[in-house]
């Protein structure tokens, strides 16, 4: 069993910053990828940022230059630093973990609300 616990969401004004954390625990042998997804009301869940075991990062175009994903020392915690937040960033943010063996896990989600 693998558990993902997210934290760091909240209410922030446009232009502000938040840092999301995702702590993974349990039967974790080898991580292939960790990522952050988000789902706004009435919209599909979308990939925001991901980081591979080798540290390669990728971002959706709308957050490039504003968000940074990290996984210090390749430990079982990933962060999403979100700067210059916009109202359109409002969503529930979910952490995702993919193991080398192919299993995938989701966190419970943390809500981010950006006011204009």
C-alpha cells in the first residue's frame, strides 16, 4: 500500500504564491514519476507538472515560468512551488505517483483558490 498526503492549498490573491507538498509513504520501492494534476469545476483533470526519477521536469504551457516542481534528494516528497498565481489556477490539485512496476497512486487533493 502507498499513501500520498498533500498539503499547502488555500486561498490566495492573484499574484501570490503557494507551495504544495506531497508526501508518499508505504511500500515504495522505486519511483518512476511524480506529478501534480489539477481539476477545476466542470473541467477534466489535467497534468500540471511532472518530475521523473532522473529529475527531468515538464510543465503544461499555462504554468511554464510560474510553477516549479521539485523532489529534493529524490526522496519520497514532491513539491509544487506556484508563483504569480492567476484566478484560472483555481482548482483541486492532486498528487500522482507512478512506480517503476507500473502501479499508480493518487492523493486526496488539496484545494487552491485564487481570488482576483
